[in-house]
């Protein structure tokens, strides 16, 4: 005699049904709001005001904004945005609320700098972020490294880069390569080996998945550039020696100028064009390469996001 | 059946009114007038922004507080005063009682919000001397706020049907805070791995999604709200409320009223 | 068909958070009450009276057993339309007036609106609240609240009325009024089942009583049955101030008040006592058999725990 059985059964059925419906509707709601507007994600765009309003819970709030920054970036990245307008403000707020949140600085260094659609294309903002980070965390050698990286790679300013590397190298726990890179800044900019060193250092010492993936892709591109360059110079030598353009790589192998059929880092064979150029088979898999792109190749169009 | 539920609902409304709940409107009116006058003296261009942001946030917060404080006592007060015993010994079923209490409080909050809406629009008129086309979206924002109240009421009632007022208030308040960050909770869930991922995902689905119901800032900037969002939010609020009420009924049906 | 049939209702609670201990609030109870009776449910505090009542009202679910009221099941709404209940020490909705409260209850009981207002007015008159009908309940005294409580219990003209400690907290006048009301209900052919620990009220009103202690039913019967003069005493009253020593030997309890002496002896010693009084030539004023009062019976049943016999000795 424990209550009315009909009511109990009906309530249980209705409970299960409504639970299922609410979960489905949650997913629909998520889709209807894929990109929060500037106003909503930030709500209060001034970091200082936000910090004062956070009543001492700024650590938690920083984590929340950090999550939002990653979600925002991830969401945009997949869809191929032209702008990442919110990334800089989000990272600014995050690091104002928690100046010691190192992953945020690292993320900003990679993805504020990179050009769209891979990043926001705002290297100056990245520099600002790094300088901020250095002020709050003066003994983190990675921040100096990132700063120099940005100056060298994107802003093409080897002097400022050297400056940053030197400052960083003075720290007790600095990576030994910092000194080396400072030295190399004196030589010509655009030096592949220097670039390779920097990307490799980023890849080796970062813990963020996205940042490492980005670095790996750049390293692969550098390898391809080097390989394509070398292969094309071999082809040129053959032309001089034999007076004609080789038709396949096998000819070069038979002529003793190549060890074997060359394969690119993603496992596809290189292609030798009739006019003596070397191209990659699948350029979509190798973003960031400068050489070896087939003629007339255009990067694929990713679905456009509404601008924020 | 319906008349009994409506009777209980109207008595709950009467109780709230006679308990001087509606006096909160006075505090609200003072707040809005003060803000309107102050803002009129500061810079140009953002008065509307401030009035709408402040007004809607105040409506939301006042209402949540009322929803929690009255909601937690909906069942426990009736037990303390022994009135529940005289009601359930009449031809009133236990689930009708729950439904009636819920409708009563939800109705009270709706009336309260309508009064406050008048205050917000009055302050807006004072500050910018005319209405804009986009001000219609303020009504949508208010509608979403009422949906929030409905959910919080259902949750407070759920807790009231089995736990003490203090605990109920704590639980309801926690759920409100977490629910306001539910989209971030889902973000955490996506970034986490292993057990934390499943726990966070489970929590993210069970916790009410208040972040989707909060369009205050976009409405303050005069942006439209998509009709799809309105549709989904309404459906979601209704199904979530239904879920909570069913749970309340199930618990209340089996409870020994000592 | 009995008005109330209790068939083995039982309630055990499990107490404690971690290690659940079983606490028995009511042992299996078998009882029936006929229509038109005034039935008293007596017991000390914590005996299980309120638990029983709440199980009959469907507020608490029994661990075992069942009950029927007017032949219908406990949670049947049709049955509920025919019963009224007054809980112990109610507060009601203090923001309502008496009239509003009764209107509300009337609506919930499904009374039609024209009929309702008339009945509410009648009820207010009947319980003597005419002057305070439109005063908020928060201003009511305990006695007035009790009267409102009875009003809501009988408003919809139920056939069976359940009252939980209806006289508690009332002054003698209030008690008298409630007693008169219950008598009236009996005249109208209604069944009244009420629990109390005030024995004089039960003695005055009830046709039958049940005595319950520590969750167990000890005795059921009419007042006269329970206080049947088995272990009766007799009372002698004579003029004077002397108490013969012989009477003391018979185990008499004597009280001197003014110019008269009262002596109470066991019935068994009645004749011997007569002899003593005659020999002493005392001026006998009266000789009355004293029945055991319900109170004495009750205490005898309840007090010596293990020794409380199920049958009257």
C-alpha cells in the first residue's frame, strides 16, 4: 500500500521520457549557438573590471575563460574562419585573471601569430601577450623563447629576436639552445636550419597538443622544402650532364645521382614533372610547404563561419 | 482534478502575496530609478546598455532569490503547520498537491516579472526618451528569464519534497550557479579524459542549461534572438521542468509524513 | 459493514543512518469500530496513537496489514470525501481568515459553490466563531484554532470523523465545548474516532475505548466493561472524627474533612467493616460502591510493564 501504483508508473515513464527529450534538446541548443557573440563570451570586455568583479575567485574565472578560449579556437579552426577576433581578448582576460597560467601564453604565442585560417594573424598582439607574461613570470625561459620566435619568424626582426633569446638564455634553467639561437640571429634571416631548430624546440618542450601538432606540421614542411630543393638541384645537374630533362626518377638513380625513388615525409612519392620541377603528390597533407606545390594548387576551401 | 490543482495554486499565490513577497518590487523600483537617474548623468551612448543590462540582471537575480526562498518551503512549511495533513485527507491526490504548489509559485514569479518589466521599460524610456525597434527583444529576454524561474522553482520544489529548507536552498543555489556555466562545463568535459570526461559529461547533461537562457548581453546590444533558439529553449525548459516535477511526485508519493 | 476496520496494521521504522536499527512503532493491530460509535483511543505519549491515525489517513504507509474505512480502501478518494480529520496542534494558514480557510477546504472537498458559502457560514456559527470569522488566523488563540480545526473536519458532512488529541491545550470551557460538539455529532449518527491521553474526557464521551501502550493494544471494550467492579471498593462516610483501629487493620484508606470521615475498603472486607462501624456506633451517612476509575485501570494496565495483563484482573 505504498502510494498509488498508477501514479508511480506514470511518473516514472514521464520522467524517463522527459530526461531523454531534455538531453536531445540540449544538443540542439548547442548547435543553435555554435559561436557565442563577442558580447556573450566576454560579457564584460575589460579585464581589469572583470578582475575586480570576480571577488577573489579570479582563478576559477581564469580557468573558465581559458576553456572558452580553447573551445572558441577549436570550433573556428575546424570550420576555417577568416577571423579569430575573440582570441586575443579571451587570452588577455585569462592572463589578467591568472597571470601565471602558462598554457595560455604558449597557446597565444602559436595561434595569435599564425596567419588565418590557422590562427588569428596578429603577431603584435602575441608580442604584447608575451611581454605581459614575462613581466609576471620573469623566470620562465619559454616565454622569452616564444617572444624571440615571433620576432624572427613572423615579424622578421632578427635584432629584437636576438634580444629576447639573450635575455632568456641568462636564466638559470634556460634551455642551452637559446644561446645558440641568439648567435644565429646575427647571420642571415630566413635560414632554414634556424627555423628548423626553433620549431623542433617548440615541439620538444611544449605540452599542449595543438601547439605540438602545429610545430610538427611546420617541421615536416621544412623537411619537404629541403628535400624538394635538393631534388631539383639533382635534376639540374642531370640536365647539364646529359643535356636533357630526365623523365623519371629512375633515370637519375641509374645515373648514380640518386640512391632510390624519393618519398616525402607523409609517405607519398615525389613527382617529377616534364619541365624538371619536383612536386608533392598530396599537397593537402602538407600545409606550410613553400616548395613542391603543384602549379595552380589552391588550398581547399573550408566551410565558412559567420564572422564574429 | 483541475479545479483542485488550481485551488492549491491560487492559495499558494495568495500566501506569497500576503507574505509580502511583492514588496521586493519596491526595492526593485528604487534600484531602477536610482540607476536611471545616475546613468543619465554619465556618458552618452551607453545609457541604454547599462539600463538594460542592470535591469534584466536585477529581474533575474531577484526572481531567483524569491524562487529559492519560497520554493524550499513549499512542502516543508505545510508539514510544519500540519496543514498538509488536512489537505491530503481530502480527495486531493499527492501529485495534485505538487502540481498545484508548483503552478502557484511559478504564477507568482510571472506576475512579479511582469511588474518588473514595466519598471525596466519605464527606466529605458526615461533614459533615452524613446523606444527602438530592437527593444522588442527585451521581451524575449524577459521570457527566457521567466523560463529560468520555472526551472528553479521546479528544482526547489524537488528538494523541498524530501530535505530540510537549509539544504534545499544550498542545493538549489548550487544548481543555479553551475547551470549558468553549463556551456563551460561541457567545454571542460570535452577537454577532459577518462573518468573525469564521463563524470563531467553526465553532470553537464543533468544540470539545467541556464547559459542558453541568458541573452541579456546580446539584447542589450540590440541584437535579435533567433526563433529557433526561442523554440528550443521553450521546449527544453518545459521538458526539464517536467523531469523535475516527476521526480518530486515520485519522492512525495512514497514519503511517510511523520 | 463497520465504519472502521483495522486488519493487522503494523509499522516498523528503521532508525539511524549507517547501521539501520528497527524500531517498532505499532505492533499488528486488530480493531473495528461500528457506525455511530464514539470510540476513544487511549494511551500515553509515544504509545502509537498518532501513528495509527496517520496510517488510517494514508499519511504514513504501514509495513504490513491493511485497513478499511466504510468498506473502502485507505487511499480511495471516494472514501476521503466521507471522512474528516483534525491533526494534533494545528496552525493552519495563518494569513487566511477563518472564512477563507473554510472556503478553501470546502473547494478542495469538492463542495458546490452555492452550497459551500451557506455551509461555511453555518459551520462558523456552530463552532462559535461568528465574531472572528474575518480575522486572520494568526490572531487566533489556541482554543479558537481548535474550533476552526473541528469546523474544517466536519464542514463537508463526513460520516466518520477522526480527531487527534482534540482537547489538548484547551481550557475547561473549551473542553466543554468540544465535548458538546462530539455529543452532537453522535446525535447526528456520525462515527467519531479520537485519540487522547485525558481519561476523564474519554470516560465522559466514549462508548468504547481501546488502550494502547508501546505500540501494543492492551484492551478494548466499553467503559463499563473495563471498569467492571471486580476489584471494586466501597466507601463509608460517617459523622465524627474518629477512625476505629479495627478499620485500619482491614486496610482502609481514611480521610477526615471537617466533621466527616470517609473510609474506603475493599469490597471483600465490606461486611467486616460494617460490623466495626456498628460496634463503634458511628453515625453512618452514606455507603457507596466505588467503581475503579478509568484512570486507575489505565495506570494499572500501563504502569507495570511486563506485568500488565491482557485481561482485567
